[in-house]
C-alpha cells in the first residue's frame, strides 16, 4: 500500500493544487480556483491553511483548505476558519483521507479560530461532517413578489445608479458593517476584500452593483443579477418572471446610523427600487427576489401571509455557541468560499 503523508501545501505546488481541484470538481477553468487564492488577500499568507495528502511521489491525492475570516455572531466579531475544497481523487476514495485531513485541520490551523464554518449538501454529507464536530445551523431564504415598476416613488432626494465598487469601497464597507453587525453570520470585510475578492466574484458571476445616493452620499446598495424564469404553463404563455438573485442588499435605517440619510419609512421603497434596477433591461411582466428571510422582514418586503420560504441546512458550524438565533441568521452569497 502506498504511504500517504498529510502536510501543508508548498508554495511551488500551487499550480498542482489548482490542477487537483479542477480534476476532482470537474472544472475546465483554472481561473475559478486561482481566484480563490490570488483574489483573497488572506489565502496564501500561511500555507499551513492548505492541507494536502500526498503519495510517495508528492502527487496530491486529497486536500482541505482553511479560509481565514472574521464573522459577526451574537453581536460581536469572532475569528472563523472556513472549510473549502474538501477533495479526494477518485482513485484514493474510501481510504479515510478526508477524515485525516479534517482532523489535521482541527488540530492545526483551526485551533487558532473561535469557530469553523462550511457549506455542504446536508442530505448527502451532513452526517460525515457531523462526525467531526460540525453542526447544522438553519438559514432561511424567502422568495418575495414585487410590483414592477415599484408602486411607490423614490423620495425626491434619492437617486439610483450603477455603483463602482472600487471607487466607493470605503462607503460600501461603512454601510455593510452597519447593517451586517445586527445579524449572525456576515463576515467582517476590508477594502482589499471588496476591491479584489468581491470584484472577482462579480466578474466571474456577471453580478451587478447598484447604489442609492442622497445627493453625493451613498446611502444604500445592492449586489445581484436578474435571471428570466420562463413560464411553462399553457394557461399563461409568455408570462415570464424575472427572478433576482441577490448577493446582498444593504439599506441602513435610523437606528443603525444615528443621523440617518434615509428615514425608516423610506427603506422599503429604496430597497424595492434597488431591486427593480437589477431588472431594468428585461421586459418580463413579473419580478420576484430571493433574499435572506431576516433581511426581507427587516426591510418590510414580505407582504404575503404565506411567503415561499426555503431552509438551507447546509451551513454547518464547529464550536458554534448556543446563542445563535435562527431569526437573525444571514449569510450573504457574496462571501461564499
């Protein structure tokens, strides 16, 4: 039997690691995994965060990557080690390499973090990760129906326009942290994170950034894109629906900003217009948006008594505190690793 060694990835093996991930995850574009390393300022600072199982020829058989982050949980900021690229080549499956790598991560890099987070297909892999100490935490999304165009006009002082995330990185951060600190799950960010990681995600996934301004001041924004969902029912031919996939929707209010650029009563109106702007190039008759349920409730966007709610149990936490309240759980899609 070939001896397998668990160790940290060497810097001269980054290309081999990218090739390994492409092979296991059936990706044809190396840029996807290269972006995970080179567009994330924290990814390659400590090579001990990328663990590999190698054979006697130093060929990579399996890998686990720890993603260093800080996260808002329970009204405070904690250190978090994300788990990503859990991957084993087919020829080496069934040998317990993923378990060995996770145990090495727990004893090694994860030991310095307050908690750890991963996302998985819970039905298929939840039990496996549960055996290593990760617990499922529910995150709820809601699909809300929105009038098109918005039924209420914007306040006279507010204008909506595309947002340059490089030029407005500082303002984006201030608004983002103001809102996100009230929830369990959002990450603490930096200017390089906005200008590199988020910008790369927007390029890769064709995301749009749209801002709301009060005069020269940015007061709210949205990241997302519109997808047309074709109507297949013979009873309503041509009644297509725009579905807005929202990476994040940030509309601060009076309580969070103290001296508010937006009155509380205007927040839902501004949110609605930001969402509508994502769909401005489509002629579809209906418009729905998929949002984290706590965000939609906070912005008074849930208008129906029986909204369509989906529960994502794939977010799993290790060392998660019992105070995590499902009513406040939000993970912005922007931060997926």
